[in-house]
C-alpha cells in the first residue's frame, strides 16, 4: 500500500482487513494516551487481526508511507496450521502487544 501524508490508514473501532509492515515513511497512531510513531520495520494491525479485535487508535500517514500488506484472513489460516511452539509464540506476542490477560479465542 502507498499512503499520502494525512491519509488515514487505520481507524479506531475498525476491524483490520490487512496488517501493515511499514517499508518506508512514518505513521502516527493516536489514542487517548497520546501518539506513537511507526517507522520502517513497524507492524500494525497484525495483533488486532489475529485477536479479532478492532483498532484502539487511529493511524495517519505523516509522510508518504509504503507498507507491505498482509491479509488478516490468510495470516489467521497460517497461524492455525503452525506447530504448537510457533503458535504459542504468536499467542504470547499478541497478548503482550495488546496487553490481554488471556489468549484470544482465535489463537487457542
């Protein structure tokens, strides 16, 4: 995906259809606690997609942003086929990133 400065990439309350890996540019994510800057190498939308929850923040391109799109439905299918160890890593990482007390149903 390519996004122009000021273009909304993710919206609070929306279910992610694609996860984004930032290849170049900067994205500002804003929630009640403030704002966070995502740059090259950042990934957003994957944890939310795997946990089947909505975005808790808005993300807007600060500069021209290029992302690699990961279809969430495909990522879920792939995670479900992983061996127990790798699936556990995905479950733990998703819980940590989203600050969840228990594993989401989609990753059990």
